[in-house]
């Protein structure tokens, strides 16, 4: 019976969608075709004999391939989920990518509102728009309580089964990052995935006439392609897209300070528990400290 050798458990909004794509390029690794099903937490099976739907994700694996899964939600699955994981796969290797929880919470809130088209007034007052939402919603705060979540995992799994990475190492030191992951799961560590594409790059939709035209053009694509050359269609679409989206707005100083205060003890205890150097997560970025804004 095919069963996973490793699982990336999160964290949410820490690059797991891109990571799934990159890991799946390794010829010795087989992942489920679709990321984000999270069947281990969404299905109520207690024994492997009941897990046909989950295990069927690995049916296309070739002989000798290492099986794995990438999830963004298993890290904060809680005590019962970790107990279930231990019962089903007691020898499994666990990988967690930990992003600065302050940045993670803000990114999560932006993602949660990804279908909202912002007016200029909303963008100018984004702090007010998000402040209450983030600070009063457990769905934005709980996923970043890494110390709490990892304590649960470490109480059920040996420390040698768990590999932790900082999200910034994924972004800035990708060669070493992937070499460590590949070595940990037992495949060729010299393989270099193609990282030219990134998924879910942060941006926000704008409420303006350009966005309306872009949406209309997409709905009429089958008609427009009959009389407009592909290069011209792409040129127009790129121009409209550039006018319809804006880069992810920066977090305000006030919101950042409140999130730093909220996550302070979690970050300190995480560093003590794991040995990861993460105290810089609690510092204001130099540009914000210098500007005072």
C-alpha cells in the first residue's frame, strides 16, 4: 500500500503552493496531483484501511519514488489531528516552513479578501480596513502560534522526524534550502528545481474602469479571439491587468506593533524550543523605524 514518506505541514501563507510545484519537479518525488485537498484533516477516517481516497492520490507513483504531501493547514490542526497522524504514519517525516507570524497574519488577511476590489479610499485607509479584522479573528492569529503547534508535534514525534525552516531561507537561500529538504526526505540533494514561477504573489484588485474592461474581455475571450491576433490580445490584457491590480500595500506601523506585541511570547518560546534564530521577527523593519510612520 502506497503511503506518504513525508508531509509538509505548513505554515499557511508560507509559500506552500510554490513549494508543492518545486518539490514535484524532483524525479524521485511523487506528490498528489492537486495541492490543497488536505484530506487527512478533512476526512474522518481513523485507520489506513478506511483511507482509500487519501491513498489514491499516490496511485500514479513510479517504483522507487518517495511519496509526500504539501499542506498549508496541518501545522495548526490541533491535538486530535497530530494524534491521528501519529497513529496512521508513525515513522513519517515532517517539514514545516515558518514565516514571520506578523507578516503571515497580514498576508493571510489580504488573501482572505483577494476577491475584493479596493477603492482608492480603502487603499489609503487599509489599516482601519484590516486592523479590527486581523486582531479579532482567530483564523488570522492561530496559524502563526508556531510554538504552541510545534509543542504538540514534538510531544508525539521524535525531534529527528521534524525538520524546520524559516520562510526567509526559502526565499533568499533556495539552493541550501532545497538541498536540506531533499537530503532529509532521502532523494538526490543536488537537484535544482526551476523556480522561475511563483504562485500567489501578493497583489490587490483595484475598483476602476480598467478592471471592468479586463473582466468583460475575459468573459468574451472566445469571441474576441476570432478577430483579434493573439499578440494584440495579450498586449491589451497586460496593459489592463497592470491598471487593475496594485502591489500588496505595506502594513502600517500601528498594526505591526500590535501584532509584534501579540506574538512576542510565542516567538521567544519558539526560539527556545527549536533553536531557530527568529528574534528578528519582533523588530520593526529599518525603513519603518527610520521613517517613524
